[in-house]
C-alpha cells in the first residue's frame, strides 16, 4: 500500500484530533495532494494559532525529492528495505525555557527532556483509544440506520449500491460486518453478504480494510517504543557545526550566539 492508501487512517485521526481539541470549525487538519495523480502526500494538524502541531507525510517521497544523487538514494533504499512503505509522524511544539549557551546545550539531553511529553501529546490527541472506540460505535450506529432505511425504501438490499452511498463514512470493514451481523440472521446469507462486501471494499480507492487495526498498531508502537536516553552525541555535533558557521535568518541579518540561544522552537519526531 502507498501513503495515499491510508486515507481513512488519516481521516480517523483528524476526527479524533478535532473532537478532543473542541474545535467548532473542522478546518484544522489539511491534506496536501499531488494535483497530477491526486495522490495524498502530507497531512498537517494545526493548532488554534495556525501552527502545525503534527505532520504526517510520505517519508519515501520526501527523501527522494531531497536526494539529488540517485546512487545515494538507492543506497538509502538498500539500507532500509521498507522505506517505500514508511510513514513519518512529526510532533512540533513551541517551548519556553531559559536560554543557555552552546556549551550547556551540548550537555542537554533533548530527547530525555521532551520525548515523553510529546509521546503523551500524540497518544492523547491523535491515538486516543477511548475516542477511537467511541467513533467506531457511532459509525456502526449510523451505518445500521442507513441499512434499515435502504431496506425500507427498496424492499431488499443491494450491497454495492448501499456501500457506495455510504463510502465516505465507511472507515473500516469491521464496521460493515457488525451491521450485517445485526441485520442478517441466516449464517449462509451473512457469509454471502460478507463476500460481496469485502470484494467491493477492496475496490474502493480509500481502502477500508483494517483501518482501526492499523491505528491500534501504530498506537502500540508509539506507546511501547523504548528511547535511548544515553547518547547525546548529536548535541555535540550540532555544537561543533554552530561554532564553525555564521547563522543567518531570512532577511540575512547575522544571528549572534545570544540570539541563537533564545530561539524557542523544537521539533520531536516519532
């Protein structure tokens, strides 16, 4: 599956994020697509100030675009065989803290300071298990109502037509199966209906097979990931780079070490 195939996963996360944030508007999650092939490339989650708090993007495509040397890129693919299927999730939060000099920064464990906090953030606002379960129950309830309404007006069910009517609200096959089990008493009829439904869902471009299982798998991966807090060599490498270069901002004005210390922005990646 390519990145765009996880559309329902991203939509479910967007609904959870919007609900927990108590936003009246539903415009705080945006997707970026390629207008030629209409493939989804990036999903951005914005806070009330219009800043991106979480960014989910196609890591394979991102690295490919940033790597000019094809041999280097091929090396990346050999080193990481699953790169084409990788999804990158970045948590971006503004922070406020007392400024420190570069020498102090070299001994500051950024990962230990912020990784746990940002893990809690993403588990609360995107991968919230309770909200995911509530969402699933509501989807089952609405789809069950749609099934009964279709039968009422048409006398019998046409599964293909019914699924396409509700395709924007079918996030996962398990939802449809629950509705079928509620409304079909005959095991043989149920088996036939399940076969038709699974075949039709597989043909839908938004891929409704296993959406909730995927989300739960990602949630468990984030929750159980073990950070290595012992290595702060990356800080020292940054310090050496800072000492060797002059820093400029967009208007080309020179940034002194004191100003550099006061930059209050950090990006954590999971």
